[in-house]
């Protein structure tokens, strides 16, 4: 009998805000020492009143817009009560009754086929702190306490681990692109709800939840292994499945029970009387919408209409940073196709050679545009342009003075170029002989010698032309 997997995801994402969700403490990434970023509000001191971070609300709305959600313009915060040492207030402030975004829809693509995954809701909540265990004690660090998160809850619409991975990859690039989250290592964590049922059945099987997963490789393995465990339990009665929370062991490559799954009643959700409801009026909503970047597919379409190939358009649009640089030079009047060539061939080549990730590229678009213009006008050769671009990317030099100081300006002095070519011919008699005997490629050695002597400052076309004239 065939089985069908039924998977729903809850993904926690840390928002890119300057401060925490209800106080002005900086986020944990700005901390140097444990408990650096802590104040009476986020460490749960009695009597402190929280103030909602406006930017966190805006980022959550943006996430909702990206995932085609309905935005609840009246949204409230609630208390989720539980005790754990990393939760100083003994409750987490989250959204239960009126989450900020609901009823979204997102496409996932696997092997060329597109399926739609429903988004049940997105809610804003605060993160917990961190426990550090030593040999004889456990220490608590509240730097992360109350850092703003969104939790994106899907409907149980996934049918395979491949769909889950495709969704998470797309989600990550969407969130990074819109500046909602940097999605750094560990800043995007998933809880996976999984059950299996006989194919064609409408009834859901027993559901287990695998907590706190962040690596895509582990997520894929965990889903596949958990599915096998469920099917074995059903078919071969290896164990009795119970609804519970489990953890994935990355060494033993299987899940282990953590605790029985809590139900909502265990958390005693109730409206947090300290946090005022947030009303997102039409004007504010319009401002947030106006601030949304073009989506990746809109960017791809735009680039293709400007003459880029599909491959170029995809490469430029996939990375928000590259896309911003490309838009920047196009806005300075550089033709899109030319700019894309410089950025995606020369630029990415330089990054690869120097082990720099495209997202970390810092490139002043004025300087970049200067280089492309100078090459277009023949003031520098493409080769020299690449040398200057490297210096701009690595040391942020001024391209114009760099060219002068390093004699990279193109050789328009035809007599000088002629004399260099003549010398190259004289110094390579064997190559010239071979060339005359019909070995076309032999001339490359002579060309290379002249190019080296001129240090790439003369146009290759000019050297070629002079070479052929002078040999014959
Ligand atoms: Zn604080």
C-alpha cells in the first residue's frame, strides 16, 4: 500500500530590527558579553510596561504581503504561560487571538511542477533567552530574550520533504530580499508537524512534531526518517504512535521523544493587558506597501525587458545586493546588458577569486559606472577595466587616479604600440616562422608578449591588426 506524507511547518524567523520587541535594548547580535543587552523590561522585572516596536510590526506586515496574506489591521498580543529558566517573565508575549497576517498562499516548485501551500497565519512574538550548560552549573543569558520573531505557520499542505526544502529556500530568499530578516545561521528555525496516511485517505494519521530544526540537510533527513518510522509503526506494528514532540539527533540520524505534545489549553493563552492593541490604519498600510521591493520575479521580468538573457536576469535578481548594484549603475545611464556583463562576468569572477560572497560585495555605483564608461569610450581596455574593478572592490580606490598612477590608461599612441609589436615579432622568430607555415595559433605567443609589454593598456584589436600587417 502506498502512503502519503502530510506535513505542516512552523518557521520562526528573527526580524532585522535595531532593538528588541518591547524595549530599546539592542538585539543579541550587538552583544559582546552574556547579559549585555538587558533591561528591566526584557528581564521580566515587575512593573515594567512594554512598548511595541513599530519596525517589527512593519516587517511582519511585509512578510505577510510577500506571502499573499490578508493583513489584520487590528492585531493584539497575548500571554503564553509556561516556565523555563530562559524565560524570565514566565510567559512569552505572542499573538494568539488576532495574529497580524492570515490566509496566505505561496507556490513551491519541485521538478518543474508547481503546487500551492497555504499559509495559516503569521504572528509576531518574542524570543526566549539562552541557557549555557557547564560541567557543574547552568548559566542563563538574556541577550536574546524578547528579540522580535515572526512565526510563519503553514497549512498541512506539503506532501514531501522536497516540497518543504523548496519552500524554505524560497522563503529565505524572499525574506532576505525584502530586508525582513537576514536569515543567518540559526536565525530561521522550524518545527515540523508530520503524519502519514494511506494514499487516497482523507483522515489524518497520528501527528508528531519535530522541534527546532535549522539546517536544510537535517530537515530533509528528519522528515524522511520520521515518515519511515510512522509507516513501520502502521504496517509492521513496531511501536504505537502517539501525538508527541520529538527531537532530531543528527548523529544517530533518528528522532527521539521529548515530551507529550502540549495542547493550547496547557499554555493558558489570554490577552496581555500590558500591550495595547496595534491598529494598522490604511495610511500606514499604504506606506508599508510602497516600501516593498520589487519581487524577484518582477526584477527578472524587468531585466529581460532591458535586454538581459534569462540566465543573466536570474543571476542578477536572485541576490538582492547584486540586483541593487545593477539597478544603481543602470540608473546612472549605463546600458543594462553592458552593466550585467561587467557585474556578472568580471565582478563575480573577482569575488570568487577572493572568496567574497555576492551578498557581501560593497561596490560604489559611481565608481563602477566610471569604469564601464571609460572602457566604452576606449579610454581603458577591458583588461585594464578588470584590474581597476578589482582594486575598487578590494580597496575601494578611486578608479580615475588609480588608472593614472598605474599607467592603465589606454595606449592611443600608435607609434609606441607599433614599436612594441615590432619588438615582439623580433623576439619570437620561431613563433613567426610557425605562423607563416600555417600554424595560426603560434601568433598568440607574439600577441601575448606585446600585450604584456603594454600591460594590457592597448586594445587587443589594435595589437592584432598591427601584428598581421607587420608580419605580412
Ligand atoms: Zn530590554
